[in-house]
C-alpha cells in the first residue's frame, strides 16, 4: 500500500476564484506510517483528506492509490476502492441513528456483499475490539460521544481497509475520550495499519511518526 500525490491542485466550483484550496501538494505515504495532517483552519486539510480518500477529485495533479492512477478510474472503480480499501472516521461520527451499533458496523460489509452470519460475527468482534462488548444493540443516540466514535472506528475497520483516514476524530470529544480514541488509532497503527489523521492538537501530532503541515493550500 502506498499513497503517492504529486502537485495536487483543488479549486472548488463557486469557491473564491483564484484561490485554490490546494495549490500544488506533493507527498508519499507508505504502508504502516502514522501521518498527522496539521495547519490552521481553512488551509485545506479536509480537502486533502477527501481527495486521498477518493471522496473528491483534484482539479489537477497526479494521485496514485495502491499503485493505481486514481484519475483514470471510473466512478464505480473509485467507490469500490473506497469501500474495500479505505476506512473513514469523521469528527461528527456520521453514524446512522436509526441503526444499532452492530448494524452500523455491518453496513460497509453489506455493501461488499458479505453474508449475513459472517457480517454479524465480524461486526461483534470489531465492537469487542473497540471496547463496546454489550453495546451491540444500542443506537448512536444511546451512546456517549466517545462510544459513538468507537463504533465509527469499528465500522471503518469492517472491510479490513489498507488505510484509516480520520478527520479531526476527537474534535467533538472531551479530553478523556479523545485520549481513548487517539490511543486506539495508535494501537491499530502498531498492528500495521496505515493511519492519516487530521488534527489541531499538538500533543497528538507530536506523537505521530510524521507531520504534513499545510498552510494556505501548500505544504510548509
Ligand atoms: N465545498 C466547498 N466549496 C467551496 N469552497 C470550499 C469547499 N470546501 C472547502 N472550501 C474552501 O477550501 C478551503 C479549504 O477548506 P478545508 O475544509 O479543506 O480546510 P480545513 O483545513 O479542513 O479547515 P478546518 O480546520 O476548519 O476543518 C477553505 O477556504 C474553504 O472555504
Ligand atoms: Mg477540515
């Protein structure tokens, strides 16, 4: 697994003209790395993560994900790659409140066509792994913020991704839960998972193996 970006530019339609969100960003991320993406609000962190995660496309530049030229892939190929290889964790959890935590974790596997029994077994194993044994039937609204984010991490792991992308996953959490979530991401990295984490927290970025610092759409 390797992420290779070269000269990425992103201009949003309807965004401030002449001021792209990304202005020529190049870097590689290798398997097993823990990379923190940092920088002031508006510098392009989420834009970059969305591109890395195949949720959005750059306006120009080159992006290779796992040896494949992303810009040459069809929409279908991109969404397959996203489903099979990328686990997302967002600041606001993005869980479905009408589903139980077990069902939330099952969802990516359902899209991947995993059979029902296997899906449930894996989902409960993952919830156990993130410390939520016994909370399988709770819906997100019955869980604390930290617990919701653990469900989101379990869901991110559902299809055994090659990389976890987390955009300020502790932004809505108190300091104790934040610590918990960050420790969990580092533990996954210690097991070999590649992790890319957007954070404003200096303590967290200091723990990462490497920092990518953005300012005004460029790497500092
Ligand atoms: N969908 C969009 N349409 C137009 N402009 C956008 C869009 N998304 C982001 N932008 C602009 O692109 C720039 C980078 O935004 P981005 O969300 O990547 O910043 P960020 O570093 O993640 O900020 P924060 O730390 O506040 O989350 C900003 O100027 C923002 O206003
Ligand atoms: Mg952001």
